[in-house]
C-alpha cells in the first residue's frame, strides 16, 4: 500500500516538474509567445494614452456570410480559442478574437479606469476596423460579462449571444467584503506557478487536472518571472475591481437576442469566495443553480448543461461544447 502511494506521489511530482521545465519568462505583451493565427493591432486613444489592442481575424476559405466573435476570460487570452476558431472557420464563419486591453498581446496600462463599457467600446472599434456590422458573440468567464455588456450596448450588432460558464451570474459584493485595488495588487504580487495552478485546479477543474491545462498556467506564471511583473499585477488588480464592482446580473432581462448558456456543472468559480462568511462560501458559484436562474431571466435563452465539466468547457470537454454551439448558430 505504502509503495503504491509512493509511486503516485512520484508521478505527481514528475508531472509538476515537467510543467515547471516548460515555464519561461514572458514579455508583458507576450512578444515571444506565438498565437495560432496572425495577430493584428489597432491603436486606441484611451484616457490620454495611445494603446495597442491585439486581435486575430480568422477568415474562412469558404465563407458562409456569418461572423462570430470570441471573448476570453480573466486569466486567459485569445489563443485558448484555437480549436473553436478552427472548427468554426472550417464551417464558413469569420472568427474575430480580440485580446482586451490589459490582457494577452494587448497593452498593459497601469494608469487607467477599467469598465466593461470601455472594453465593449474597444471591441466595437475592432469590428469597425475590419468592417463587421453583425456578429454572434461568444464570451467565456469574464468574457461572458463583457459579452453581456457588449450585447446591451450594441444590440443591433449582436445577432446571437453565447455565454460559456460566464462569471457574474450573481452579485458577489452582497456577501463578499470589498477588497481595494491596493489589496488586490498586493495579492497579485505574490502569485507564482504553484498558486496559479492550485487556484485553477480548485475552482476551474474541481481538482481534476490534465497535463494539457498546464500551458494556460504557464502563461500567467511566465509573467511572474518578468522583472516588470508589477505592471501585470496592477492590471490584474484593476480588472478584478472592475469585475467585482460592475455586475451585469441585474440586466439580463434586457437582452433581446437569442441566447445560449453553456454551463459546466462542476464549476464553482466565485470572486472572493474565500473572504465570504463560511456559512455562505458553499452557496457561491453554484453553477447548476445559477445557470437555471439565468435562463429564466433572459427572454430568449436556452440552456445546455454539461455534466461533470468545470469552468472551461471548450478546453475540458470540447466535443460536448462545440456541438450545442454549432447547433445554436445554425438556427
């Protein structure tokens, strides 16, 4: 029995060591990290600053006349949509994948007021730049909050809305004590590979890890090795404050376009859950319940529940994610 435990521990350590071996310092705009498709840049004048916003514009070989825009989550960037984008492009869709300001290959300003309205305006500017006037919008995690705000601000542009395990289905500030930007910043300065992985393991994947998840940890951890990492930490703190203080949950009933909710049922993500009273913590981030409640709030919503799937359906259970998405887009 003891020998078996030792073997398991050695395997776990081996996997962790392999992940660490691949870890390398990354530039603030991921200059030395290759994306799956060509990256273009749009320069935006934001609060007196000239800021570059990166995006990928994946054009199909046989266009079907439709466009879909994919919006990334808080701890990710547009690159994690690679498989989704390839499949949709093969089906004829033009696929637009922005990196929001403060994320991925886009600029990292430290003197900026982040709002979802600002990010939505920036995203609309990308569409205007490439001449897209109508699109379906798919948002994951924080991207779901942004997709909702975008659809509320630009209903004439948003043909269909897809929310894949979006955060913001509940208003955390009703239960979680407020944490200042300075407090978020100090917390982010302490991040490293192990802390980042442990967070994702616990909340994203419900303690079920696969080696292919390491690449998304390594991007965040690679930034912590950069001497200018405090710039990344400050952006993370500012965007955490944006997420915590700017809920969209009270406006779901105003969404008029057809909407699909894709909800992994193992997800338990909730911002600041550890700071909530203990008797409340287990009630936060209850995605099975949150998905059903949100479906009732959105007039033209349908719900796809993915059993035994966590926070990232398009990474963890791709085949089960892409089928309902494609079916919804074809309607």
